[in-house]
C-alpha cells in the first residue's frame, strides 16, 4: 500500500509541476487553447491518442465487448488504429490545420460560424458540445473508481474529487501545452503499462496458447452454440461488432476534442510523423485493451455480470496481479482518464467562452478576460461532470459503454459529416449542417428515453450512434442539393487558403 501511494504522489507531483511550468504559454487564447499552434509531432500524436483512449475503453469497452465477442473484439482496436488514427490524420489533419488557421478559428463551433458566416450555427454547435461532453466525462470517473476501489479500497466519491482537483490544477495553470506535455508522459505510461499487463494476465493463465485454448473451450448457449466461438476470427456477432468498430473509429472524425488537436499542429513534418506515431500508439493501446478484454471469460468463475455489470470484468482480471503491477494499472488508467478529461474540459470551456458567452453577451471581451473565463468554466465543467458522475453511480445507467455511446453518437453524428464535407466541398450549405446537428442530437436523446420504440438493432446507444454518423454522411450532400446554394464569394474566400503557393524542397515536389 505504501508503494502504491508513493507512486501516485510522485505521479501527481510531476503533473502539477508541468502545469505550473507551462503558465508562460497560457497568457492568451491562442496559447491557452492551441499552444500557439506550435505543437510538434510527438506531443500532438500522443495528445491525440491519450484523448482517444481512457478508462471508458480500458475498463468499459474492453470488458464488455471482450466478454460479448471474445478475441474478435480486437477488431475494434485495429479499426481505431486504421480508421480512427491513420485515416483521420491523412484525411483531416492537413486541411483542418490550413483552413482553421485561415479562418482564425480556435474551436469547432467557431470554424462553423466563420466557414458559413452564421452566428446561430456557431452557438448551436457550442450548446451541443457542452451538453453531450458531460455524460462522456461522467463515464471517465466511473471507470477509474472501480480500479481505485480494487487497489486501495477507496470510496467512489473520493476518487472523483482527487481526479477532478488534480486535473483542474494543471489544466488551469498551463492550458493546452501543459496538457500536451502531460499527455506525452501519460502516453508513455499507457504504452508500457498495457504491454506489461497483457503479458502478466496471459501468463497467469499458462501463456498465450494455453489461454487461447481455454477460450476455445468456453461455451455460452445464450450467445451461440458454435464450439470455440469466442476464439474465432469474427466472433459470435459480427454485425454488432461492426457497429462498435464504426462508433469507436469513425467517431473521432467528428469529436471536437479530437479534431482540435489538428488545429495546433506546427508544420508539415509534424503531420507526417504524427500520423505514424498516433497509428502505432492506437494499435498498441486500443488493440491491446480489446485483446486483453477478449480473455475475460477465462475469469468467469470470479465474475458476476448480473450483480456487478460488465465494468467489473477488467478490474476482476487484474485483481490477482502483484502490488507493483496493480499500482501500474492504476497509474495507466489514471493517465488515460486524466488526459481525456483535460482534453474534454479545454474543448468545452473554450467553446462556451469563445462561441457562446463572448458571442451573445460580451462581443468586446478582452483577451485576458477570455482566458480567465475559460479557466473559470473549466472549474464549472469539472464540478458539473463530477456531480453527475455521483448521481449516475446511483441511477439505472451503470454501464460505461452506454454513456460513451450516447456522447459519441450525438457529437460525431452532428459534426462529422458537416466538418468533413466543409473541408473538401464548396457545395455544403448552412441548412445541411443544421439538419445534421438536429437529427443526431434528437436521435440520441430519444434513444435515452424512448429506446423501446426503436428498431431492435438501434436500441443500443452504440449502434444508434454509429447509424447517426453514417446517416450524416448522406444527409449533408442530399440537403445541400435541395437547399439554396452558399454565397460563392464566402466559399471562395474560405478555400483560398488551399491555393496559397508554398515553397518546398525538391524531394517533396519537382520544380519546373
């Protein structure tokens, strides 16, 4: 216990020290929110990866989907690496960086507001972000609490307070740059930790081949009567597994806290390196998490799903490890959760300040006042999400995956298609953005309260969220075809940034 506490205290001291060190970079909005748009490839890639993966993935998704689909759940991690990281960087990275700087936008709502010259669109986007980031944040606390309770036997409310206070300190002090540097350290912990923990868990079951053989012998007639189904390539339910892959992979393309990482990239070299780094990071961390979860049924004699839910699977699998490894697990999940929480609160508070408060109530708000307002709202946002986490803990919504499904479905469903098409097409209309915003938000809210009226395949918020994203890719072009065309001058001005001549080395492009 002393060892665990010492490791935690040292970890917290480093985080806070970095936050205080980065205060000089957080004196204006651009510095506080985007790190002055001068963040290198390693910091950006790790910030992207650590914001992507949290306790939601490690405890919630890995446990639940590993139990449901067996070793085939690893496909979700592979999808996260290829679609959620590699393709996201390749398709969105450069264009997002260029156009967001050209439009002088620091947030996603601000991007929509300037791209379509629409203040209502900007305000609408900011409201959606603030509302739907809260359940996601609550899910971070939930996953972390189970591991703290397993390792330290600490009450859930204490876990929430510790995590909330420490995150608030280093984010308020150092802004995005402090978050990026801490994300790099937390990312290294996650990379090492997941490899060591997978090895330890598998060795506890006699090694990889022995564990796979044991998994092949597991049967559950309520899921499938096929022998060895949990050890198969696509598992017992490929269709629902595909929805998990879509939600967790394609969803990053429309999440404001993820896309905002591209705003801060330093240069072309950073994009190229960042693409490779973030893809490898996702393959190790996400692939490792789901691969580990796939062996959950080997511990079925210790797990009671009906009594404790899917979120108890991973903590139970890890409870038999040595004290040093348990301390590593706690630091790993704490790192993943705090990095994601810091990303969420910066995205939410900056959006509310720049796109809502400033726009509606104080158009002449000074730079220093904006930074102060963002810091105040960080405290407010963390406090609200912490309270909701406590309330949620005692309510009927107990699964981490469902909370994340609602949040990701609404946000990515609302923003993915409008943002993607706006970077590439001059034909996207303001009306098509509104239709996509409203459709996804209403769909996910309805799924919370009236899911029994939905078709069976859409009653899961995960499936519903994936469908919302895919539907948006159809809604935007169709509505754009039947609504008034955007102002040609405005569109040409927005896309002029792509035509700006740039000198590069001959190894990149041949001269005349």
